[in-house]
C-alpha cells in the first residue's frame, strides 16, 4: 500500500490506513510505504491533526492500530529529508527506507493499492 | 545513532554513497559494481537512515552477499555464486 498524502489530503491518508488495517486484520502481511506528503502520517504530532470525523477513526488511532496489529511502515528517506524530518521524529514501528525495499516487496508479487 | 568506527573487515575496494539516499545510492552503487569481478569484497558506506533496510533488500534482489553490516558500514561480496571454481 502506498500513501502519498497526509496534510495535503487527510481523507486519502485516513482511507489508506483503513484499508491497511483491513488487510493486516485479514492476516495479510501488509506494508504501508509512505512517500511525498504521506511521510507526515508517521510523525505523531502531524498524524494527530488529521481527523476526518465519522465514520472514520482519527488517523492516529488507525496508524497505532496498524502497528499494533503487526503492520509494517516504511518511510521514504529523501521525502523525510526534504521536509526536515529525522528518524527520531517517527512513531515507533515506522522505519526509514527507500526504493530498494519497496521494489523488493513488489517484485515478490505483492498486490498493491495507492492512496 | 551510528557508530562511525570502521569495523575490522577485510575488503578490496570502497564505495561511499555520500549524502545520497534511496534510489540514488542504489543506482550509483549498481553503476560502480557493474563491471567489477565476482568475489570482490566491497566496503559500502551509506549514511542514508534507510540503508539498514535498503542495502539488505538490494543484496537479496541482486544476489550480492551482505557479509556484514554495522551502519553506516556494509561489507558486500559481489555475486559470489558467479565465481568460477
């Protein structure tokens, strides 16, 4: 699953994590790759600002639940660097990564959906 | 944080990824090793915070052997299965 929005479109960020939770909750090993503005979904103070209202849970709840369920989050390092985000700013459970990690995951045959 | 002391590894050559991240490190590394012989021991230095995930993934995909890693240092043996015996 790739998510490219947070501040720019809280609705898409929220939906991305709803689907990620559905996937992980269905016992499918799930990777969320955050790039572009989506990297803010892994920054606690930024994710806390996104709440689309019912029927959707706040983004922070969705992200925390995904990590608790064993979901994996990779965060694009150049996208972080561009925005002045460091490893220490990320929620525990999110890992800085990049193209090679994403390509390996996809080339192993994983289906993917983009938000 | 990273330890910046170079581990006691034997290597033939060195590739420093500099301040580059993500696909830039990968393609530069690919171009660097492309014409090098199998079995060569290459010390890769990458301060990309993603490197601990990226370089193992790249090695698995390209069948280079990650013999050791201690971020920002990575010891890679080039395509060991291609060595002629």
